[in-house]
C-alpha cells in the first residue's frame, strides 16, 4: 500500500463485522481516519461510530454529516452494508416483504450513500468510492436467492453509471465482488460447518475460501492513489472462480 491513505478520511458502512470491519481496520492501519457505520451498535470499534440504517435517507445524510463534523472532510467511502435475504428460493415463491428489505438495503442503500457522499467528495476536488457487490452480481447462481442476486446486479450497474457520470470530476467509483469468502453471511447461508466443507471447494481454482482481509485489502487499494486509473470496474475477488 502506498502512503496516499495517510491523513485521509474514510467512511465504511456495515463496519461492525465481516468485510466492513476488516476494511475499517486496514484503512486505520494505513493512516486513514475512519468513520464506522452500522445498524449494529455493539460491533463498533475504536473509531468514530455512527449508527445508521442505510435504507433511511435521513440517517444516511446524518451519517455523512457526522463524518464531516468529526474530521472536516471525506475522501473515501466503502458502501458495504448488505443483507442476504432468503437463499434457495425462486422468484415466484419469494416473500415480498423480504424482497423489499433486500432491495432497500443492498441497492437503495448504496444509492443513498452515493447521493450524500458524492457532494462531499466534490468539496475535496475528488475521491474514491467502493461499493460491495458480489460475484452473484456478475453471474446468477442457485444458492443466493433471487433478491440478493438482483440487488447485487443492480449495485454493479449503479457503480458503472456513477463512474461515468462523475469521472470527469475526479471521483472514482468501483465495486468489489467477493466470491466464496469466510463471512458471517456465508456461514448463515451455507451452514455452520461450511469452513470444513472440502467438497464444496474441490473444483474451485484456489481450493479454499477467501478471507475477510483479502477482500478488505482490495477495497483499500481501490481507494488509494495506486488505483488512480481504475474506475467503473466490478472487481471479482474470488480465487479464480470467474477464470473458467
């Protein structure tokens, strides 16, 4: 990592656990001041913490304002908050209330974050944003469920659209697309014994699940000056699964 992260301010949603928590820690390690935001107040770490429901415009606006109040600026954002919905349920059988919740958090929530973050990046003359999509946002599968897959495809499209819109203003927008990663969400979907399931990874190029830190390092790199010519990209962090 370059020293370009030093003295900058990053906002991370979904930061109480999983990839968000790992990214907040790596941002801090690189010298970035971090605002961690999550609906889970118990998961807040050693940084400025803001409780936020990313599906609420008022709370998202308040979260971004809290970052400015705390540090006077915003340089990077990692829009990571998300939910899995119901796995292994086809479209015609999907519960409407669950569908709406997944879309409100996974897709509308990312859009709301962009809506309130981008003007603050304008104030700084530019910056970098990373949205959490998924390899399920690049190719459908039989595991994640209709709503999750649709929402993550939407995140990829939203990322590309905003990258085109704001590239001329020195604002980069990318998406990270994790594959099979050791996360609390993966454990809920695949079952508590998934870490030991060697058969599940037998045909995977890397023959293993990825770690939280491997995804988080990618996020921080995309926000750094080292990734300054990368925008509008949906980067798979999947151990080679998409190489097939």
